[in-house]
């Protein structure tokens, strides 16, 4: 039986391909597929192979096993994604996923999507609309060194050590690339705030921005998360 880990992994991440957003691949798949794809991706090895069980995917995505199975089916045709059955060491049938992630070192091709978001239950507690929006906010976000309270000696040091970026993208663009109507966006942002993934930021001169957290500043307690297992929607 799956349980959320005692420790939140603050170091591991996968490379989320920006082309999934640019080419509208993310917007075209179903909410169920958007919920499970990052969970599968964060379990990928260097060859793009991923072996999370259905129970783990359901817990980490905050969805029922039935919704997980639907999400996997809805990923048919998604660029670089495939899966097949394989025989586990215990003689049972499991799913082996493959996902082509962007290569290392290709500047501007990806952003890092951290495992802490899953280990801490932040992703699982989001609404489907919020799960749709978060990667789009990351896609549009940028780093402004002028917003760093105590800048280091170099831009590179501050950039590598950043825990959040800023996003001021138009609501219409965020909604479009998230595959949502504009009316769904306010509640999605409320869910992201509640789950420590965004917070409002005053950019000065009346500019409304969002802090978009790369690593959440807080997460849900393990006991609470484990008590929710089996109650996902």
C-alpha cells in the first residue's frame, strides 16, 4: 500500500518540455491526463522509463484509480509517450511507461519540475483546473534579480538558488494554454494559493504579478495526506 514519504525530496526534478505548452499538447489532453503525466514523468529514469504503480499515481495525483486509468488512456498520441504491460518480480502485471523528456543542456527547452511538489501532497491537493494551470504559469514565469531581498555575488548564483519566479501573463493566455475557460481561472488560482504554489506579488506601478513557487515553501503533513488515501476524487 502506498504511503506518502516521511521526508520531502528537495533535490530531484524532471525536465518539463516547454514544447508541450507551446504546441498546445498540454491544453489538448484531458484534465485526468494532466493530473497523471507529471507523476509519471517524475518517476522517469535517464532512459525515460517509469514504473509507478496505479496506486502510487492515484495518491500522488489526488485522483481515483479509475481516473488514473482514464488519464493514461487519454495520453495516447501525446508526444513521446507510450506504455506497455510487463511482468513484475512478484509475477504480477504492471505498466511500464516511457516518456521522451528534453535532453540536458538545451538552453530554454525545459523548466525543472520538482519532486517536492508530489512528496508534500501539493499536487494531490490541487483541483484539476489548478493542475492544468501550474505548468503554464511556470512556462510564462521569469526570474527578476531586482526582486531578490539579499542578492548574492552573481546573477548565476541567485538564479540557481531561486525558489520562485514571477508571472504576469494575461489571463486569456494562461487559460488558453491550460485548456480552460477564463471563468475557471480564479478558482484554479485559489487552489494554487491554498497549496503553497503561488502567492500575489506587487510588481509596483499597479502591476499585478504572481510569485510562482518552484519548490513549495510549505507542504501538507504526512499523517493528513495518508488519512486522505482512498478518498480522492
